[in-house]
C-alpha cells in the first residue's frame, strides 16, 4: 500500500503542473469570454488549442491503463495527475483527452470493442478528433436499478432496432460528438443481469433526436456538450454495432462505472484544493471591519477543517486506486463506494465555505466556485445517489457479523 | 405574543390560496416556456397577466403597512401571506406587487420621500407600472460595513453628481425598471454613520451604464430583471432627488433592511414548505428496488426533520414580525438577525434533501428545486453574510454578562 | 396562539426566579458536598429543606393542571416555570414537587385512580411525603413497541400476581420511594392495545427485588433515586390495586407520556439557557493567547447559534403547550413528537459547545455542564428513540399527499 | 508512503489479536466486577494478571521506538497494534505497558533522562513495577498556552523547591504510582519558551498532596488511577531530579506531546471499530416493529457512514505515523494536528450512533459505549482544545499564500 509517486508519476506531475500554469489557468477567462460570445453549443476554440498543446507535450490519454491505446499508467499513477486536472475541470480534462464520458467510452471500446469498432470509433476518440456520449439513464425510472431500463434493442435481420428515451447523456450536444453508446434491453425475460446490451449508435442515424439540454443549477455545461435528453425512435444500426454479445450490457456497465467514479473523485480532490487556495487568498486580501478575514475566527476554522477533510479524502482515493491496481475493480468495490459517498460531500463542503468567504461574488460567474459547487453537488446523484451506495455498503459491513 | 390569524388575515389567506391554485401555479410552466423562447431580459407576458388578475382581486401591495399607500397590514398579518407567495417565488411576489427590491424602495419613498418624489416614483411603483432597483453593494469592498462605500455623491449647484460602481443591483435589467435608488457618500469626513446619502437616479440619465448581469450559480434571474453591475460616471440629477437630507443614507438603509430581511424569511418558509411537499409526493410516487421511497428509511428521516425545522423557523419569523409590530424594527433587531441566520440555512437544508429525493431531475430545470435552492443559498450572503450577523448577535448576548 | 405570560404566570415567574436565586442556586454546591460525603442512595438533606421552603412559598405541584389536586395551571402557564426549574434540574423540580417520575404518576392517579388509590398514594405524593417509580421499560425487548412488554399480571382470586423484569425505573432506589406503578400484560391475546394493564405495587411487597442502579454516562443520579433494574417474582397485590380496568394500560401510558415529554422539553430549554449563560461568562473571563475567548471567533459563532436555536425550540415548546391546552394531547401529537426530536438535540448541542468553551473543566464535576449533557443525551432515547418518532412523524406528513 | 504491514508487524498483529481474543476481552466483565466490589483506587487484580501474560508473550513496551529500552518499532509498525489495543482501552494498553501517561513519561526519561534517572525510574516503569503521572495542566490558567504555567521551581542550594497546583494529573491516584514529572517555571523572566523546566518528584515527598480525583462525565477512571488535582507546597527534591537543563521544559513537553497525540488517535480508530462492530451486531439482533434494525433505513446509513469515516481517519493516522518516521515529529506537525482534530470527532460520532442503536442500554454500564464516548469526547479537549489546533493549522495553510 505504497502511495508515493514513482519516477514516472513525478515526471508527469511536473510537466502537467507546468502545462496548467502556462496554458490552462490563463485559458479560463478566455473560455468564459468565448462561451459568452458564442452561440450555444458551438465549441470554444480555446479548447482545441489546449488539446493540440497537450498532445504535443505527451500529456494525452493518461487515463487509459491499456498500454496499446493509452498511456499505460496504473490508477495509482494516474490519481495525482487527475487531481491536478480537477483544479480546472472545465478545461484540463478535455485538454488531455481525459474527460468523461469519452474516457469511459474509450475504456469500453478498448476492453470490449471488436477490431472494427475500435478502428471506426476508438481510434478517432483516442486522437481527440471526435467525441462521444453514453446513453444509459432514463427519465421515467430509477436508473440506479438497471432492471428498470425501458429502452428496447430488438434484432431484425442484420440490424438492431432501438426505441427509448434517455437523458443526462452528457456531451451529446457537442458539435463534435459523433457516436453514442446506448444501453437497452435485448431480452427483458432473461435473468436479471443478462437482459441488457450495449450498442453503438452514430449520432446522425435517422430516428435519433437530441431534444434538449438538461441544466444543472442553471448551468448548461455547454463547453462539454451539455447533458442531453435524447429520443430513439425506430433507430436502425448494423448488428455488428453491438458491443460484446447480447446480455453483456450490465457487466460492461459495471466495468465502466468503477473507473469513472474514481476519476470523478480524483478530480474532486483537485477542485477542493482549488477552492481552499481561493479561500485562503480571499481571506488574506479581503478586509472587513478593519482586519483581513484571515485574522478573524471562523474563516480559520473553515480553512483548517478543509485541509483536514481534503487530506483524508485524498488518502482514501489513493487507497482505492491502489486496490484497483492490485485486486481489481471488483475487489475494490467497497472502497469505490466509500469514495463515491465521501468525496463529493467533502468537496461540496469546502466549496460552500469558499463561496461564503467570497461573499456574493462567490455565487457569481466571476469566480469558478459556484460552478464547481454545482458539479460536486451533482456527483452526489450521478452514478447512483449516495443513499443507494450507503445501503449497499452497510449490507456488506453487516454481512461480516451475520 | 398572539400568532393566530385574525379575520382579515384569514380572509386574505383564503383568497390568496385560491389565486395561487387557479393562476400562479398553472403559470409556472408558462413562465418557463416564455423565458426559454424569448430574448434575454424581455419581460415574460404571463407576469403582466398575473399582475392584472391579482390587482383585480385586491391582492395588491399587501406588504406595505402604510395604509395611505398600501394594504395597511401589520407584519404579523402579512407573514402568512408572504409565506404563501414564497411557494412560487418567481411569480407570486411580483404578481402581487410585493417583490424585492420594489417593496423596499416603495417603503423608503413612503417613509422618507418628498411629496414630489412620491408623486413621480412611488405612485407608478404602487401601480406596478414601473419597477426599480436599489444600488448599494459595491464590487471592491466588503459592503456589509457601510463605511466602506466608495461611490461619491457631490453637490454642484442645484445638482448632485454621482460617481461609482455598484453590483447586485437586482431588477436593473428589467425593461420596465425606471428608477434607481443609489447609496453613496456625500461627506466621507462626517461621523461614521452620517457620511452616506441616498439619491434617486432615473435609469436613462446620461452616465448610467448597466454593464452586465451577475449570475447566481447558473441563473440570470431574467424574469426579475437580473442582478446588474452598474457604473455611474458623472451622473447628474437635480438636488431634489436626494431622499431625506445629506447624511441620512445609513439610517434609511437600516430602516429598509429590517423589513426586507423579514420578507425574505417569510417567503423562505413557503419555499421550504413547497420543497417538503414535492419531497413527499416524490417519495410516494417513485419506486426503487421494489418499494416506494416513502417506505425506505432515510427519506422518512428527511421528511420528519424538515417538518421539525420548518415549524421552528416559522414560529421565530412570526415572533419577529410581532415584535416589529409592537416594539418597532429596532427593538426586534436581535430577532431579525436570528431569522436572517436561521431561515435561509433551514430552507437550504430542506431543499437539498428534496433535490436528493428527486435524483438528477432535482438539479435540473424540470423541477423548481434547484433554482429555489440557489435563492436560499444566496440569502446566506445577501444583506450581509451570516457570519457578520452571528458576531453581532453574540456581542449583544455577551453584553448581558459583561 | 397567544404565548404571552398572563398575570398569574408573571407573578409565579417572579416568585420562582427569586426562589431560584435565593435558595436553589446556592444549594447546588451543598448538594454536591452532601452527595460526595453520604453513602449512596441516602437522601441529601438539602432537598428536604428546599421542599419545605418552596411549599411555604406556594411554589408547589405547579405541574398539575387538575385544580382539585394541583395548581390548576394550563400547560402554557406552566411552560415558562418548568423552564426556570430546568436551569437547576437536579434540585428545582424536586423542590417544587414537580419532578419526574412522580409528576406522571400523580397525573395517572389523579386522572385514573380510584378514590381509595388517591387517598392512599396520591395524597402523600402531592404532599411530597413519599416518592414513586414507574416500571415500564424492560431489558429484553424494544419497549418503544408496547406489544413487546413481557411482564405478566395474572388475576388469582382477589389478587393480581406480577412476574417480570423492568429497568430504568427512575427513582426506585430513593429511600422515600414507596410505590411503583407497573405496566404488564393481563391478556396477551387481546387486541394489540388492550393487552396491557397498570397496577400499583408497594415497594415493600414480597417478591419485589430492586437489583441495581443503571448508570448514565457514569452518573448514578443518586439524588433522584437513580434508575433501577427491578425484578418482580410472584408479587401479589390486592385486585383493587389495578388502575382503571384490565386492558387500560396502553391508553393510560399514552395519556401519561404526552405531558411527560413536554415537561422534559420545557426543562431542557432552561438547561440550554443555563449552558449559554455559563458559556458567555466563561468567554468573558477566560484569557487565552492574550485575549478573552469572547473576542475570538468561533466562540462567538457558538453563542449566536445557541441563541438562535434556543429561541426556535422554545417557541415550538410553547406552541405545543398551547395546542395541548386547546385541542388536547391527542391533537398535539405531531408537535409533541416534534419537540421530542428537536429539543434534546438542541440542548445537547449547546451543552457540548459550553463544555468545549470550559476546557477540561467542562467535562468534570466542577461545572454542571457534563451532567446536564448526559441528561440531554439520554432524552434522545428516553420515551422512545428519536428515530421512532421521526418515522411516525414522517408517516403522518406523507398521509397528507397519499 | 507505504502503509502495508511488514512481516514484524504482521506477526505482532497476529499475536496481539490472539491475546485480545483469549485474555483481554474475557477480562472486561471481570474488571467491571472487581471495580464495583473494590474500594475506590484499589488496583483491580485482573490488570496485573494480564500484564504478566502479555509480558510472557513478548507483547510489552511496543510503543517505545528506542531499541535499547523498548520494542524498537517505528510509528508505522506500532500504529495497527495500538489500534487493536484501542478496542479495549481500559485494559489492553496497560496490559502491554503501553498506557498513557507512562508511555510519554518513559519516552521523556529515555530521551532526556540522566543515567541515574533512568536507573531509578525508567527501569521500574519499563518493567511495569511502578506507574507515573505527568503534572502539567493547571486549574487557573489556559494551559494550552505554556507561558501561562504558574507553578514555580526554585533552586535552593542542592535542591529545587516546587510550589504550585496541578490538575488532570492522570494516574496519580493509582496506588502503584510512584513518580511525578512536574512542569514549572524556573525562570519567569527568560525568553518565552525557555522559562519552563521539568522535574522528577516522588509521590511520597513531603509537601505533595493529592487532593481529589477529577471526574470525566460521571467516570472516575479509577482503574487507571484517575485524574488528580495535586498541590505542591514547598516540595524539596535533589537538584539532580531536574530532567535536562533549566529552561528545557517546553522543548521536552513538545517532544512528548507529538507521540502522545498519535497514540491516542491510533487507539481511537480501534474504539471506533469496536463501536461499529457493536452497532452491527445490535442491528442484526434487535427486532423492533417486526424487523431487525439492520433492515431499517437509518441504521444502515450510520453503519455505512461509520465505515467511510473510519477508513479515512485511519489512513491519515498512518500517514502521520509514516511522516514521523521519515521526517521527524516536527516535520509531521501539521498532520499531528490534523489527526488530533479529526479522529476524536470521528470516534465520537461513531460512538454516538452506536449508543443510539442500543437504546437506553447504550448509555449504561452494560455496554462499553458510553465510557468510550466519554474518552473520545475528552480527547477533543486533552492536549489542547480542537479550536487551538485549528487556528494553528489554518495559519500554516495561510502562510503558503501570504
């Protein structure tokens, strides 16, 4: 259980920190300006520039443990790098081609995709030439229970026909988004976890209708391609678009979710660090009633408590990454749940305090805090609400004594 | 300390509940549609229709205790009515001509305005023909300390010349917003609380520049005219535009803030009730893992705890209103601070739990919860952050034993 | 819903405050000394002296709304008086003959006792000549569910025979404790809430065995007669000792619990006020790092937050008392649950902060805080744990929308 | 930063777990019985029996990194062992001769004691033949600020004369307690941190008066020798009893406190684990309203949340231990403060929930929970209240940006 950075990690950290300092952080106001000026859903140019620069520097596809397609880093090596990107989560992850949902989709294709699927979709994703969406959650049902999925994928000859309605398909409104991975039921009568399959649906296929962007506390997350509600009506794709076999959908989803949750948590540590830094700077600069906030009591409590909480959360994320590397994602199941519960709450707490220290400016577009807060808050719901994870984790704990 | 509804209140409550049921709640989706379709800052028509209907029904200017200009209700009579409007805070308060910042501005004009000022600005405000903004907070300083105000109001002959920068001037981007009340310093060398004055500045005066709308989390609050950053450069108005005398600004601000805070808190009780109702309905309807949420443990804890917190907060608001009626706003100072601290936090908590019970839908535009949450969160900062109020309240408590 | 003190209450408040100042507070160190020096379970003399003085002053049996036997005060009149006694909860309630469990037992006898039972037991209790215990909770079962009660009360000729084991029978080790009210099942096959009966058992009856005193965070509560574990083995009492009829036990228990919970909550408000006063005094006196604690940030947050929480809790207690007076204990059911949930938690929070402000002295016998804390903590469990009340309250809330 | 157990640790863990299972846990009820039956402050026999057995098994002085006198384990090796002893904190640490305050006192003597001091006092302490106390905190002053110390140590010829009053001298009422280490001022006019010295005072020296035992909530901690208030009046000891030189007191205290805090935190992890185990067992066994608690909502939330919090806290303790081993206690200063803040609060939270799950039994002497809770609560104050550590930690964090 050695969490020290090895030489590879240390080298990449140095390079990444330099890239952040020189390129990403200065690009934040540029992004804000380009978003404000552009039509909705038009891709801000600054992102493409950052991608080019990152790729030139070899800071590319770091998330992918598969050495054939990606950087070949372990989870433990990737963790401190993902944390750094979390300090600027609307720019850095995508700049490094390490942004959700593409990361998860690339993992799925790398692990379960056929050679043809990999050639057609994985390659351009790895190159950052296209983006993708993952269509799983549905508006009408509690999607944390996969047996509720109502979308149908029916075989007809050499094709599959897809009918259903999805939402929170992040990235789907990105103009570069070319491909959807859709989860649906091929056999509703099969055993509970063999009913579902996953299939590739190019966005331009007839019958696919991107209806609207969902908002998150008022934010449309346009620079990421938003979160779409998508309707599939009689959508036909070649049978070869199925990923793996019929009934493999649930297992693929499980394989995909573990790393996804961990990546979120790694980045949340970085968000919290960013918030703490901003809170400290504000406390030093802002004078109220004759003294800087930093010399007044309760802000110091917040700063200390933030440091204490961040440290604990980071260590649990590192332990989880290490477990995934050593005993596999399944063996790390409890820890993945634990960080899914603990880390968004921690980040939300630190961000709330940082906002409060900034006064009304903290809730506005002038600081990144409010938007980061909305991300952290949403992660208490994304990939299953905390409450579902808590019940599951408790059952496992109780089993030790039953 | 009798909190029961008297006959007047009971009658108005019944009429208001009917108006809410028949007009306001059905107008919510209409507002959302009109806002989505319109250009930013264009006034949605549905609001004007509601205003007309409310006025026809005599549900108009209920907030104004002054019988000459308003409904002549006490704070205790108004409290349960304001609470009801809080259930739909983006429509009901304005429909009844009881929305901030107009309410505070009308109070200022009714109490401190000259006959000419009342004729020119109070009359059309009371009629709902124009709207207004209040320009106090400044971006560069901790505005909870009024001695920090940097805007200057200088006398030159028969005019005052105003220079400064304000932000969070709510309503200023409303196309119907015609008049600003601006706080600035007429004499920076006077005694601490006699440096400030308030002055009326018509929006169209040369030198007034509404620069941008501040966002609250991702919301622009366009239906209310947003929250503007406004620059005043060499703005000249007649000397008769001064409200009261030079140096009266701080006292007027204090007189204005008390009722404003209480009105916010009354409405927050209604927001929390709305959230609790939505949480209950969701818990009854939504099935996960084979049972409605309502039969699963933690949601019931949230519901019970919400009820317990709302009841306590409401009683403290009522006591505060009763105190204002009986011993005046000054005598109710501690209680006004207490509700300013307690009620937004309470509402935020209930809203957070209601959001969580709704899953990802809870953070989206499909339910009012996320936007209500953003309002409640912001009220922990508006009119002075909680922390300032806590220190002040504690000092008063400590004085009893010093 | 008028919470103001009427003339009777105001007069009694003044007299009670004087009695507290002149007699009760000065008696606190005397009690501590007498307890430290005496054998366990010997009654400290100071309590009898206070009782005599209180009775002389007419501050006696204030809790009993029944004018025939008690002071005839409403709950709303009694609330501010009980609050005052809560400031010194180990002396004042008993001094006024208003201490649990005697209060509840006297209420039971006044409402449900036969003339003979009232003569034999109620009279000496009202005179403060004897004390009593209430034997309901059992060690082996979740006693918040009354159908779990395992103690048997069987009729044999003119007698009832009682067998069972009880614990947390408060006061049973008091040397003056003469009578137990015991809850048991007369008919386990009857309808759910008609299985139980209550019966009077003189402590000296053969077969009654007081086994040991339960401790509460190390405290034995000896001055109150502790909390006993009591075994009943073949205990025979005359049939006339039954209170009401067979099967009335559950209803009597319900009638008894409502006022009991409210009295606890009234006193908890006083405990919290005491804690807040001690915290303020400590903050003013104690100097650390060159300044009194009162000038350092976080203690001020605690003081303000304590005031805000106490005010809200008190109002909810008053509303509950008012409801009990106007619509009866049953109509006030939800509010009784609400204060049972809210008030102990509030008092615990304030006490915890007051302890922290006192440093290690705060957890010791040198200040009343730690012992008060233990009482408040225990009330989150007594008369049913918070969680049971929350589920029940939530069900009622959900019913409004089902 | 490798937290894995090495072979030595793994071997000792196995042996210690066996010792706990076979000897310590079965001795818990024996201790309770012996304490209940014995006079206060008489040493329960069972402790001596456990000490003998532990020593026979080589489970002895594991805390002492100094290979000459102790087991020579690193902090990281000792951490999981200390955690295990924390599961039975009233027996296991003393059984292994690893209990405070002896541990700290042995460290002081091993590091700073003269050969004579080591022969006379360290040797018998290492053998478990005597016990010791540490007299630092004083009743009249905020002792977290060492410059407040009022006890005087004056040189007179070949002797030092000591005058002062101490309290919370843990272990001083233990009949085997033979030696006190006393902190006082030799030169009140010296530089801030050179005023203090430490000196050895045999308990039987004339002028030493152990006045009373302080209580922690209602506990006297008699099996540990309690927490004494001790008066020193004209106490004379040979000059050779000074530890180190005059003015070294503050530095020695600092050296002593670091490991002491870490040991407390290691054991608190074990206490929390014990509480979680008891909560799980109770939840499985206890039936209320027809179902085991384990199937009801909120207990599962508590169990999951406990696991999540314990894991994070343990990792931070391990990191702190590792830092102390690699960069020294001074380099680990921030982390020592962080665990001092985080771990007692965490343990208190878990214990509170475990108590609640046990109903009234949880606060009583029938389960270890209430007494463990009192320990955890007290550690939020011992060695400086949380608030002092938070301010200090925040200042360090702020310095990074100043």
